[in-house]
């Protein structure tokens, strides 16, 4: 599977599908610019997601949030 996402920073996260909505709300409320996400195609689990950020500031904030 090939996907073209023109963003500079990538972060993988494992969360349950029910928790995805709160993570997306955080992104919508705190990030400006291009942020994309998708299920991780390289994982055999259904709770693995990959987020792509074009801004380093929001990428770092996201990585701190998910810890």
C-alpha cells in the first residue's frame, strides 16, 4: 500500500479505537496546519495509528501528550 502524505514529522501511537476521538479532538484544538492520520499499515493490531505533522512544535507536543 502506498500513501503520499507531504508532512515532515511522523508519530506512531497505540490507542483503542474508542480513545481515538479524544486524541483527534486534542489535535483539532491544539494544532494548526496540516495534520493527517491513518491506521498503521505495518501493524497487525487494530489499535495502531500513525499521525503526520508538518510542524515540529505540534509533533513534539503530541509525542509528549501520548506518554
